[in-house]
C-alpha cells in the first residue's frame, strides 16, 4: 500500500504565511481581505486535518478477511 501524503502541513504553513503577510499591511480594506483569506486557509487546514487524521477515523473493521 502506498503511503498517503496529506497537504495539511502545507495548508497550515500557507495560513501562517498569509496571516504574517496580512499583519504587515496597513489598516484598511486590503488588510481586512488578507486577514479573511488567512482565516479561510486556517479553517481549510483544520477541516482537512479532521477529515483525514487517523485520530478522527472510525473504528477499524476487523470483520474483513
């Protein structure tokens, strides 16, 4: 079975970078839009992690053999 690679770390890194970039902008509508984008990236990373994390996976099906 091939090892599955999930981009949740990449999404988290993008969210952090977007937040840092947004904080460097002067106050105003451009900064607000950048902060919204950073929040969306953070939410996407959290959702992706919850969907594909083994921690949240259902019980293993041992009935199949």
